[in-house]
């Protein structure tokens, strides 16, 4: 990328480097991040950009992930645009500060490179880290490709910093399957991003002449109001994200559908729901099943928190059966997190149909076209009224 950034370039990047480019283009004032596999290249690339004079940010090397988020908390209160990246145990280590910044409505953007949380001690891909933190008050956006990682980071800042939202955003993508996957990525110019993402304006800023207290002890009534307003802002983020996505597409020529991406769902009898990189494999499998005469579609969840219940209900209301792929287990329910949320959506909307859950891709296991094909066949059987198992573990069959 040229120093002036006057023309778009296409580079072959892995997901981590695409994330670093996205962060650099958004011009953060402060970056504080502690390296952890498989996220480390995000931090290393940002330091390289700084050394090359491509990044004008304050880069801080903290002693831990907890400190990373603590530093950004202070920088954001002071009015700075901030960025960090983490994964797995690192995300859990900063959990306390993540809740603080969410409740204080600080528009921090973070990359989480999804990784299985130990034990057993396995450094592999999985969604257990992001699912464990889905209730911490952050918005969660999930990417399918390296290009989408870069684009989502740019959109994430617009969403987080919107005066009607002011909620931190986590951009999530699958470790190894995306963090280390190399793909062509179109890099927007600095000028384009600057027009789409203006300088961050906030009030109040920390001012020695005007002392303030942040995070003081307050009454239960005021604290309840905090929670209510935070919840309302997170809910507003759904429509706002769709709006930002439309504007992004007008400016950059790429769009992904907003809260959800639908693929061949208009005339579909059955639908498979996925999230993350496995949706790419699912698209290929859907095309194959279409060639075989099966009317199947794919629905990809891009905004996991807040859950896109209105969009999902509209997309699924005329279908005969659906299946949900989950890369985690919700222990105690013996099923997946997305599956439970989808069933809740259907119940609230008064939609009755067979819903199947496929728990796959755990601990770095590959979600192949063969596995997805079997899942689609099982959904089709259920749509025909034949017996089916509600929760299936394809890797153990």
C-alpha cells in the first residue's frame, strides 16, 4: 500500500493481516494488545506498520490482556479511538474490563480470533471463547472471508461510535481457517475510509480543569437505568448496522446483507444456518444439492449479538424445516448456542417446523462438504415428516 493511499490495491493477505490493514485505515489513536495464538500476527503487523511510518497511533505493549482493555478504557474515556485484538484465554482474561467498558458505553473495537478454550489444552479453532462472552454487553460481528474482516472493522467503528449506539464492538473470525488463510483482499484508500469514517467526536473528554469520576458507586435505581439504556442501545444497533452496511456498499462496492446474509433462500423449502468461515463450504454444498434438485438455501448470521431475530423470523417463516450448525456446545442444554437462539426466535414468531442442530467443527475439526451434505439430507427428511434426531454430532457418527 502506498504512503499516500490514493488508489485501491489488491493484496494477497491472511485474515490477521487483513485485520491489521482494517485497523490501520481506521486511524486509531491508541492500540494496546497482547499477542496470543492465533491472533499474534495482527499485533505484529500493526507494529510493522508503525515502524514503516504507515500508522500514526500510540502502540502500547501491556503485560497482559486484562491490562490491554484497561488501557483502552482510559484512552476511550479521554476521547481516543482505540483498538485491540485477542483470542481464547486472552479474551477471558480481559473479561472484567470488557464488562466495564460495555456498561460505560465506550466505543472500543476489538478483534477476537476465535479459538477453543482449554481444556484439554488445545490451541485450535473453535467458537467457545466468543460464546462464553456473548452476554458481556458487546456487539458481536462475524466474518466469513479475509475481505470481510477488513470491511467489518471499518463498519464496526461507524457502528460503535454512532451517537445513538456507543457500544463496543467485537469483530470475530475463525482461528486458522481465516486467520491463516490467504486470499485476495481489496484495500480501500485512506481517503475513502476517512470519508466513510470521520474523526471520532465525543463528550465529555478528560480535562484536568474539569474533574470527573468514572465508574462511581451509584444507587440501584440509577444502575438499573444504566442497564436499560445499554440494552436499548444494543437493540438499536441492529437497524443501524443494516443502514451502515448499505452506505458501505454504496461507497466501496461490496455488501454482505447486514445482520444476516441469505443465499438461495427465496424459493428454498429448507434452510441451513451457519456462522463464520464454514458458510463458505456450505455455499458450495448448497449449490451441489441444488444441482441434485433439492430446494435448499443458506442463511449466514453476521451479527450474533444482538441476535437478528426480526430478520431471521422473516426469512424463515415460509420454510418447511431448518438446520443449525454450531461450533460450540451449550453445556447443560446439550445443544448449541445458535440453535437455542433460533428456536427462541421461531417460538416468539409463532413458527412451527422441525429444527435440527448439528454440532460440528469443535476443536479444529473440519466442516467438510460431506458433513454439510449429510446435514442437508437430514433436514430434508425432517421436512418430509420422517423421524429425525434434534441434536446430531456429525463428527462422531
